[in-house]
C-alpha cells in the first residue's frame, strides 16, 4: 500500500478526503480500517488511514460528509441521561482537574471569561470554578448534557455548537476545545470560527490524542482508529494546522490520560494565541513513522485476540457479546466473530436497544434474563466496568470471556 500519484476510490465508496491541514489529495495508505455496518452506532463501515504526501498529516480518508457525523452524534450521544456512562467517572474527573491546572498555570486572572465548546456535562468548567475562575460558560450539542450541567452544577451551559456560541455575541479570554478536533471533517474551518470568539489577547486551549505516542498505549488494537476519531494529530501536524488559521503555540505539554483501570491514552495539550507572523509548514515525517509503529504494535497485540475468536467460532458454543462500539464493530468485520454462535449483543445505550447488528438483536442488560451462555466482553478500555456490570446484573458467577487479561472483581 504505497504512495501513488493516482488516488484510488475509497473502499467506503466515499470521495477521497483532502488533507485537513494543507488540502492536498495526494496521500499514502497506511492502514485500511473496517467496521461491521451498524446504522445506530457507526458513521461509516470503512475508511483508509492515510498520510498526506505533502505535509505528513495522518487522517482518515473516504468519509461521509459532516452531516452524517452530526446525525450520528445527535442520535448516539453517550451523554444522554438515559445512557450508561452519562455520569462523569473518577478518571474523567481527574482529567478535568489536570486540564484545569494547566490552564490556570497560564492564566493568572481568575475573572477571565472562559467558553468551553462541547462541554458535555461541564466537568472542565467545574474544575476551573474550583480553582477560582468566576466567569465560566459552555455550549454542548446534547440537550440532555447541557441540562445536566445547568441543573447539577449550576453552570451557564446552552445546547448548541460553535455557531451558538458566536450568536451570543461575546468574546472570551479563554476558549477551550477538549477532545473535539480529532472528530471533525474540517478542523481548520472550525478553528476559523472559534478564532472569532477569542478576545484580542486571549488563548485557545486544545486537548487531542497524541499520535506521536500511540504506540506506547496499545490497550485495544487499532482503537485510535475508531468510528469517531478521524484526525491523528501529532505536535508537528497540530502546529501546522494552527499556523494555517493564524495561531501559534504559547504553551504545550504531553500527558498520559487514565481512561480506565487497564487503559491509558497519550494526549497533547496546547494553549495558543493569534499571531500576525507568517508561520511556515514543516513536513511531519516523524508523525508518519510513529503511526506506522502503532499499526505494527496493534497487529502484534491483535494476534492473540484473533486466536480466541477463532476458537469460539469453531466451537460454536452459544455466547453473548457485550459491547457494540469500535472494538466490536472492528472485530466483526476483520475476524471470525460474526461466525460465532452469538445469541445477541448487549449494550446499555438505549439508542441501540432493539437494533440489529450482524443479524442479531441488540439487547439492554435487563432484558436478557439469565444468559444462555458466557458473555464475551468486547472492549479493552471498559473491560472491567462491563465485567462488573455483568456480575451485578446476572450474579457474581456469570461466566465471562475476557480478551485482555483478568478483570477485577465487582465493586
């Protein structure tokens, strides 16, 4: 899968995506990601992970347009109050506190106004308020999450997006965008809109997964190439993106985010400000090399998972599969999981209940009754959380099939 001057049609049937940093359509395919089609829980069934031949930005190509992404987030928000996981976990709370510390170390004035775009239930705003910031605001696409931020935390959060924030007609000393840029088809366009929200001497805070270090935290193979993450920023490619919209980095750090008891994720944080200086692009060859290493490590780790799935397919013993996210959809398309004797899928997200996946029904845990076979936990990041939920629902002795080591006992 080398580079070529001729761009082949994407496997999804969607148009080739221009580089989100420099706009080039010349790229090299690094990996072909595939998912089992699932209208309720996926944006697309296939995309190519590519490296831009001009600037080195790595991203997903062959995607539907932003309308499909918006539809997916409207229908599948994990922050809807009826969905499991709507409450902020202890891991998220620790992350918000750490992010707030980084911001506060660079913003002395505690009366500085803050606008958090995509604030979810307001975790970062709460952490900033705890550090003394007195003017914190947010916008959040999910109406349920925005309402929770207002009712539970007394925050000024409205349902909406960047356009909603612009309509308020105000500028802010700090605008924050946490775990958003990696989801956007056109991140440069979003940043251009956001620049208008920043006061003249204000700062933009960004938090993205760090592609330079994906290889060091391979919890689930290819998990960084998820149904939602379509931009794989490194320090170099993020600087190039910022330069394209007239922003420069004022402060930067790399961190490791604890995602669960068994999973971590590398992240990159920057505070940036507007500049009139011309900032030259630097081709990010190191980022491309880092992503190649991540792909190789994912393949090594997935080999053991594929062996387990093959054994289940050949035994034809009845099983349930708990989880319908990136990991499950990837395995259904790239392993023999679809050939297994799956009685049904289990998922706590009410958006998925009653839907069909790979010809089987998706069930809420409470509707299963007594499982007719063991439960395969189709997640690495949430393996222990799902295992504990299964034990609470079906009893401490419910048989579980774990793909990533041994989960701890129930809480």
